[in-house]
């Protein structure tokens, strides 16, 4: 399945992990994140939850808040 482009943000943007309750935000959602955090492959995550959400419209503070939330 060639869907890697969906798992990395466009230039200057961020994407948010689609898994319910997961607030992971970054420029890329890695296979390692899916496997370690959710025990799933990217494909399984996509089937279950859909593709990562583009959050490029969020400002830096909102993104930091999401990131901080993800670490709690
Ligand atoms: Zn996640």
C-alpha cells in the first residue's frame, strides 16, 4: 500500500494522529508511532480511524498544547 504521503505533513504544516484519544502531532506519523502507541500498522490505523488530520491551520501555541497533551 503506497500511502506514505498521507502520513507526512505538507511543507510547513503538521498532521495529527487519527486514532481516537491520541493527540500526537508532528510533521510525520511514523510506522513506529502506530506500532508502539497503538499496536497497529499505518494501514490498520487508516482502516479503523481514517487518515491523519491536517492541522497546518493551527497556530504554534495550539500545536504546542496538543503536543503537551500527548505527553501526559
Ligand atoms: Zn497515535
